[in-house]
C-alpha cells in the first residue's frame, strides 16, 4: 500500500493505492497544521475505509515549502517511512528541458509522467487548480515547458475583492455566452474566457508539438471546464496521483 500526497496552494489531496485501486481524500492546505494534526486527519480517512495505518512507502508532491518538513515528520512518526519528495533530479522516465529544471512544480512533473504513461507522447496536460497550468511533453518524452494563468477561483476572487459591485458567485454550471445578469456575466467571462484561453494555447502548443498531440485535463474544476474545450480529449481526475505512483515505482529502490 502506497501513500501519495499532492500539496496544492488551496487543497491537499491524499491518496492510498492498494490492490490496483485508488482511495483519495481532499483537505484544505494549512501550513499551520502540525504533523500530529495531519496524522489524526489521515487516521480518520484510513479508518473510514477500513484501512490499517501501515504503508510500504510514501511520495509527496508539494508546492508549499512550509509544509514539507511537517509532512516528512508525519510519514516518519505516524507511518514509519521516509517519504520521497518529487523533484526533477529523480528518475521520471522523461527528460526535463526547462530553465532551470528545478523550477518545475512537483505536481506538474507528476502530471507529465502520468500523461506519458497512460496517454503517450506528445501530450498537453491542462490542470485546473489555484492556477491553471498547461504542460507540454514532446514526442521524445521531454518536458519542454508550458503556460500558467490564473485559476478560475483566483480570477473570481480578484474581481470580487477589487471591485465595489461585483459579487462572489458559485461556478456551478456552464453559462450562456451572453450573460443576462451580473452573476451569469461573471460565469461567462470566467468560465468561457478560461476555456477560450485554453483553446488558443493548446492550438499554439500543437504548432510545436504536432497535431497528433493528446490533450488531457485534470484538477478540481476539470470536469466543469473540460466539456467547454473541444481540444481536450480526456478528463482524468487521478492523473497526478497516478504520476506520483509511477515515480515512486521507478525510484523505490
């Protein structure tokens, strides 16, 4: 049984891979939480699934440096394992052609590994998180870069926080292009605007990668925005977890 932890700026996803099946849970990312608080939370997740607090290994992708030592202590003190932290120096099964390689987010590396293994190369991964990221993997299995733009919730919070009359709204359904009221106008701009940006960027990426490039979506809002993007062929909510598992298997020695 393997524990995988994907630490994002807003949410942390914890997953256990056992018997070729994933069980996963989502929690708010909180740098103030101690290792024991994380341990109690993890214990409750395991207990709910009837799982023992025993794993053969753990792997972590984190974009929040303040939590890395806490999670290391969580794994050591609660699970008796030393976690593997994802970085560009590991055996990823692909090369990292980025300047510098250490600047690539661990979650983006995991996405790239999962995409190449399950969908082939060349590939583009669109991850809908706090930021929306696009990552490009060439046909010779090289991570060659990507694009970063504000995530939909981040953009919505910026509008609501920096304007006097625009409200906070729920992004719970696909809007009509022409909003007939302010909430629907915001949904159109945020959701369809994001979809339009993704369509333009993937078209530009394919000019370099080739028209046969697969486009895979993942992340919390992937299921909502992906259907608005004709270029996206597949939505895979477990892509990051799968990438972490594959990296663990390649480096477990």
